[in-house]
């Protein structure tokens, strides 16, 4: 499928730009197209449990790893920075496996997983219940912000393959799958994610832990302005290097690119989208970005630091 896409794009470029194309130009165009499509993931495999649909899409570099785990019914916990694409990658995996996608944020009360019987005697279902009963990929986001006691429900359901919901005992559907997402490794808060809980060892033991970093190649496909992506990535590396307590996620790339396309002022975007609540002294402590990565956004940032 990827080869077909590349050939089609190449021919379209040739037809529009080189009506009397020669072999040298054909070869050059083909190389350009292959470079543009190198991030398209081709998945044509069948695992033990669920057949995988053929798909051509730009995906996170951990997509295949997660696909392998989920298709073989192995619970996974994705750990990585905010806005690194954990939830969206899970959704793409569900699509590739032909599974319904269910999502819930941090669990602060047990009923958000179990559901409850309302005043009229009617059972109120949850996303977890639907996935467990009817099959599908259930994603529990920010598991490390959940109340540890409530997660015992997850442990029991995974271990036993059934669970006693308020409306009765339910056996797990053969296509029930689960992924948890976290910003930490479940060992408690850190300097950046201070509001995170330490998870019970039994909860951690249920999951295979997948480190989920920002994907530079995927980020290049999130914005029309590649210089903006280059700047954000360079700034992020500088923040990590200096151990600054600040997050510059893929959302900064997406939001900033939209505002730049709308003609917004660069410095305004930097202050409101990238720096956010940082004081000037904190911005200055990040330091200047190397001239090797220089573009108009790097220059604008360095000018702010120089003031």
C-alpha cells in the first residue's frame, strides 16, 4: 500500500511539473516522495488474538510496539510527558484492530469504573463497563492521578476475567483490552508532575510498561511550518538539559502552528503558548538556542532572552 501511495504521488508531481520528464528527474522525484512518506506506518500482520487491518497513516514510533501488546491481550501502561500522543496513538491502535475505543480520565471514585444504580433503580454504565462487557480498547488516562484504592477494581478484573458490577457479575469479552497512560512511572510525584500518586505494586505488576517519549518525526507532520517544529524541539532539549520545570509538548506545536497560520504575532505566541506562566527570569534561565538551529523563531526567542 505504501509503495502504491509513493508511486501515485510521484506520478502526480511529474505530470504537473515535468511534462517531458527524463529518467534523472523521475529518480529525483521518487526520492523526494519516499522521504516525505517515510513516517507512514505499514501494518499488514495478524497476531494471535485479533486480526490487524492494513493501515497507512503517520504514527508514533511506539505504535507497532503497542499494537503487538494489545493484539495479544497484554495490558500496557504508557509512561511519558504530557502531550506526547499517548491517547491518540491508542485510538489509532484500536482503529487498526477494529476495536471500539473507550476512554476515561483519572479515577477519583470507584463508581467511575463500576457504574452505579441511580434513584430510579437503573444501572448507569461506564466506559469501562461497556468495554469489559462488549469488547473494545479501554484507555485509562492519567492512571497516576487516580486514587490507588479505586484501581483495585482494575486489578481484579484483569486477574479474574470477570467482575461484580452493581448490576451483576460480568465476564470479560474476549476482545476486551486495556491500556493505562501516565506521566510518571507510578512511584509518586516528581518535580514536574507533583500531583501524582504512588500506585500499588499489584497495580503496576498488571501492566507492561512502555516508555513513550515525544516523537520528533511525528511532530514534523503536525505543522505546516517546519521551522516552528525545529524551534520547539530545540527549545525542549534546552529545557531538559537545564532541568527546567516546564513542559513544551506537541500541543505547543499544534496550537502555535495554527496561530502562526492565522497571522498572530510570534512573540505573543511564544508568551501565551510556549512560555505560559513562566516568569522572565525562568525564561532567561533556559538560555539561548544554538545558532546551528537558527531560524526566525529561534532568533525571536534569543532576542527575548537577550533583553
